[in-house]
C-alpha cells in the first residue's frame, strides 16, 4: 500500500516517480488486478490525476476506463470514478470544479466566469478535449454503453453519465447525435431524466437535451413526441413561471430548440393546446418595480417562444392558426396589457412590442383588436398613437423606436381597413384640433429636425399606401400649412421641397422611398408629381451629377423615381409624356448612365440586409436606410423601368398594335369559349333529360310488372272462390235433418266470401291509384319530350279509368248484396235456437227455411255472375296495360331522338374546336413575329399562372 500512499499524498522513502510513470503503474494495476478494491483504488487515483496530467491519463488510461465500464458495471462506485475521469478528460472547461458525487449540492454545473489568461493554452485544451472525444466515439458501442448506464438509478452512476454525455455533445455534437438517433430507445432514456426526483440530475438532463436537440430536426421530433412539451411546461409551472430561477431558463431554451424552424413540432404544440398554457406566464402585476435579472431573462425567452410560433418565416397557414389561437385564449390581450403597463424594463417592453407585432401581422381580427386598445391615460389614447409618439421622439432608445416602427408596419400589413384609418387622420374633414392623431404624428416626424424621425415617419407612411391605390389617391388631398400668410401646399409638394433643400442622406432616402411607393402603379399621383415644373429638372440634375460615395444611393433612388414617372405615365401632360421624358434622359443623362445609376440601389450592402426579413434590425441609426417592403418594390420595378427606357417610339407603337391585335384575338377566343360553355351546358341539360326519361321508363316497366302480378293474384283468388261456391251448391242438396249444419257451413263460407270481396275492393283501389300515377308519369314524359301524338294514349287511360270506376261500383253492389245475404242467413238461424214441441209449427219452419235456402242459392248464383263480370273487367285492364307498354316504347323512341340531337351537338362542338385551333395557330404566328422583332411576349400559360397566383394571394388575404 506504500504505492497508493505515494499517489494519494503520503510520504515514501526514495526518489518520487514522475507523473507519467505513476499513471502507467495505475493503468497496469487497473488492467491486472484481480481484486475489485485494488481496481477501484487505482481508478480513484487516476481520477485525482486526470486534471493535472490530462494528456497522460487520456492517452494511457482511456481504454482501461472504458473496459472498467464494461466489466465492473455491478459496482456503482468504480463505475462512477471511471465516468468522472472520462468527463475530466473530455470536458474543455478548465474552471469547472469537479466535486465528488457524494458531496455535490449545487443544482447544476456552473459556467466559468474567469477567462483563461493564455488563449493559446485554452485553445490547446479545447483541441485536446476534441481529440479525446473523437477517440471515444470511434466505436459507437461506447456511446451505447453510456446510454445503458443512464438507466441505473444510482446517483454515483447516473449523474456522471449525464455530465459525460453532455461534454461529448458539446465537442462533437453531430456525430454523437447520429449515434443516439439510431440507438434503440436512446432518446427515450434521456427523456426519463426529466422525471428524476433528484433536481440536480433533472437540471443537468435539461442541459443535455439542449445540446442534443440543436440543429437536428429528427431528434427534435422524437423528443417532442416523447411528451416533452407537457413535462417542460409542468416544470416551468412548478418552478414559478417567470419568477422562477435558472431551471425555467433552461426549460425555455429547450422549448426554443424544439420549436424553432420545425413546422411539425409547432403544429403539434398548437394542436396539443399548449399555447393556452402560456397565458399565465405574462400575468404581470401592478407593482412592476424591482425586476430581477433572472425574471427579465425568463420573460425575454417566453416572448421569443411566442415569436417562434408566429414568425413571418413560418408557413402562412401555420402562422395564421397560431395567431388565431393566441387571440382566442387571451394571450394577445395579456401582451397588450404588458405593452401599456408602467414600470416594465425597456428591453422587455421592446421585445413585447416585437412580439405583439408578429402576433397581429397579416391577421385582420388581431389587427382590429390592436386598433381598439387604449392606453391608461386621461383622456384615453389609442395604443397606436402612444407608440408613434415614442417612435418620433429622438430621446427614446433606438431599439425601441425600431420596434415601434415594426409594430406599425405589421399593423398595416394586408390591412386596407387600417391603412384607410391612418390616411383618414390626415384628411381635412377628419382632423380634430383637440386631440393628437396618428397622421399628425407622422407628419410631425416627417418634417422634424431629426433624420431618424424623418426616415421612420416616411417608411411608416409608405406602409399606409402599400398596394392600396385608393389611399394613394386620397393622400393627394392632404394640404399642409407651412407658415402664416402663405397658401397651403400639398403633402406631395412639401416632400419634394424638402428633397430639393439638400437635407441629410437618411432623410432624403426616406422621402424618396415614400415618393416611389406613393406614385408607383398610380397614374394620377404621377401626373400630380410631374405637374410641378421643378421636379423633373431636379431629378435629372441629381442623377447626372458626379457625387461622392454617400450620394450614389440618392442618385439611384432619384433614377428609380424618374423611371416610375415614365413607366406609369398616362401621357396626360403634354410636356412630360413618356417619349419626352425618355428623350430628356437620353439628352441630359444618357440611357447607359441612367441604368447604371439605377443599379446602385441593389448593389448597396444594406439593401441585401434589409431584404432578408421584415423586421428592421440595424446595428446603428446611421445604417437605417432600406425598408423590407421597399426592396420588394425595387426588385419588381428595376427590370421594367430598364426596358421602358430603352424602348423606342416605333417599338412602343408596334407593341401597342400587337397588343391590340392580341386583345382582338383574345376577345374572339373568349367568345368561342363562351359559346362552347353554353353548348356544354345545353348538352349537359339534354343528358340529364335523357337520364330522367330512362329512369321514368324503368319505373313504368316496374309498375307494369307489379300490376300484371297483381292481376294474376286476382285470377288465382277468383278460381279459389269459384271452387268454394261449387262446394256450397253440393251442400244445399243434403237432407232436411242437416239443415242446421248446412246453414252453419254457409255462414262460414259467406264470411270468407265477404273477406274475399273486401280484399278485391282494396286491390282494385290500389290498381286505380297506380294507374293514376302512371298517367301522371306519362303526362310528364310527354311534356319533356315535346311529343304531340299521345292523344290516343290519354283516351285509353280515360277509358281505363271509367272501367275501374264501373268496377268499383260493381264491387260496392256486391258488398251490399253480401250484407243482405248475411242478414238473411242470420235471420234463418235465429228461430232454430227456440225449442218447440208442436210438429205443425216445425213443419212450417222447415218450409220457411227451405224457401230461404232457395233464395240464398239464387243470390249465390248472382254473385257468381258478378264475379265473372269482374274477371272480364280484369281482362280489359290487361289490354289497357298492354297499350301503356306500347306508349312506353314510343317514349323510348323519343329518347333515341334526344340522343341523336346530343351527337349532333357534339359534332358542332368539334367544329368549334377546329376553329379555335385555327385561331391559336394565327396567334402563335403573330407571337413568333413579335419575338422576331425582339419583343417579350407572355404565353397564355404564363398569364393563366399569373391569374392563378393572384387568385391565391387574394384568397390568402381573405
């Protein structure tokens, strides 16, 4: 044991071995010792030397330590020492204090606070950690072993394993992520760390998952579907939400990793109703004094989490659904409360403004709600007005002013109603002298001495005109009173006056962007601009001069403004028609020079930065030159203006002629298309009529079959009744002593006869109803097919109806006779029940009964005759049904005629298609001639695609 005393700090006689020799001996002891205690002591010694002799321990002992993890898993203590040693070798943080697992009390490892004095030494240490990490992960089974060890509940194993895996992810994240991703249940094992009852392991598990989910969408999805959102939100709630500690911050960072740029997880987060659970985070009390730094950090991350869900870079459908959910659950209302609260830190207020901006961007309902929010002032003022007051106030922080501008832009994005309300505050009929309006603040900022206020107000006013021709025309009515005793001037003229005075570059850039947005796609505004005789000479002078680098952007914007005046010119001013303006450019500037100056805009470095995202983010006020929406306008107009400037008058005339010809051909094609549509509609109607006739024909055939079967049933019933009546005649010839029995039999047969006659009456009634239905169907078919030769069928139907009515009368007569016969039979049976001993009286009664029997027999004979007449009537009905069948055949012939007409219509349609093909060939030849002349001709497919794109954009706006 003297050897271990020497290693652990004890005094030993003789010369002391070097560090490398000691480590070599310890490695031999780990590899060769058979006793577990000896191996454990050797690994503990290696752990104590792993920081001072990092290189030596790493190169000599790593394989032995990995072998210990594989062979001695049953002993948690030696496994814990081995994991701690590997962590010391791989971790690059030299200031990390490695505590013994049994003495660990801090909730999570502290980040280093003192930088390493020697940067080269630190870089060397980082390289050393990366080398050891690469050596460790050469075999993927090593990582699988670490993941298996994390299943151990023992604190001395699980905690070092979590720290080791975190260090591996820091050094070689993508490689470790790949191994964990393919490892069975690898991510699930790491998710179990969040459920550990020991906070230090749970908190370090959060750090591990943060590194695991960085820039790996597949792992992000797996973690999300392992119920990560539910667990993390529960931890945030248990820790006190925004008032919680650093654990809340770690949870929020992990949520950001899972949701940012991951549409699948965002949709899962929304569908799981987790947005509703975010509302309590932003419930800020009235007393907002003394916010801790951790609370500010937590709330800042919470606001970023909301912005991730509604970011403009997300798909429009996902953003819209999240915006709707935030308004429905009251989250937007809570954010507006923070916006108008007092005592909120400046950075939280700025981030809240940016968050509200993206929650309302492009959503009409949310924009309308934001317009209704009032600040708690006396008198109450709209929140928009209060925010604009901050934007044009040069004493406010720069980032706050940028946030307010972004909020105003998002409020007006695809919001024509809001644009109209802002412009209306500038019109003379709506100005209220007793209150401050948004329009007054914008005008004040537009003409103030602060260049940043000029730029922000100009951009904000340009967004009020974006893609809104009505408001561009309305803004031309705005008149400004410059000074006492002088007539008012228009807002358009005042902007050009400030340009000509030579103000700062930022101010002139803002005004030029406003003017370009204002007059683009608005010929009336172009006419008003050109009506001032000083504007065109000023622009040509600015473009033609050779100015410094700072002025090149202004020259490019002036060239853009002049190009818009050419492209959208309706030639209403004789002195400034398209041709005269192009001649002026060629004479004063030169076409090539003009195009070169126009290209300065897109070549500017700040142009590409502004074109990346809608939010205005600039490192300093001086670099605030371009607006995101304006970059889109420049991209659309630059090519069109270049073509318009290079076109000659003859080319324009030819183009106009070709356009007229194409329009004429388009009109012809449109007429043919309308004709074909009408014929298609007619053919469709005829097809429907044929289908209806076929259906009715089938119904008639079915009805006829049913009626034939019913007639057969009636015949069968008649034969049965006839047999029964024959039996009754035989029973009448029996002896006088059997009179009572005969009368009883006749009574039963009469009852059956009554039932049969009643059934016959019902069946004939049903037959009459069915014949009436058939008559209505025949009338319908006659009206649809237009046939005029069905008079004979109607006569037959009328005769059939009269016969059915006669038969009904006969049945009624039969029923009456049956009732008389029944009464007589009952009367004949009644005297038999009275006993008598007088023989003379009996003989008289017998004689009377015989007479009655004779009368009944005659009645029966008469009933038989009636039944024979009924069968004859049925035969007539069969003949009528046969005639109805022939009428159905006639209708089928009409159906064949209709089908013939359909075929003729198809032939006419084919002829029209041939005409269309000829017209298309002519159009193609004309387009080819245009292309030969050097003109750009859009194909019909391009036009259809553009129309479809416009329709989809309109649907998105709706």
